[in-house]
């Protein structure tokens, strides 16, 4: 049961992160600033790590 809950929470978290990222891209595009690939990867990795750590804490 725990692993199913984790999987669902994790997938939900990833979807949230992608939504946030898309919003961020829209804002940056509207402001005519560019987002470097490295920044994108760092941002997504950092967000996923934070979500996993928050989930695993008792």
C-alpha cells in the first residue's frame, strides 16, 4: 500500500512541477527573457528532490 501511495503522490508532484514549469516559461516568454536548458534541468531536479524529501520525512 505504501508504495502505491508513494507512486501516486510522486506522479502528482511531478505533474505539479511540470505545471509550474510551464507557467514559468509562459511568464518568461511574455517578458521576452530566455531560459537556458541548464536552468530548466536544475529547476526541475531541485523541485523533484524537494518533493521527494518532503514526502519521505515522517
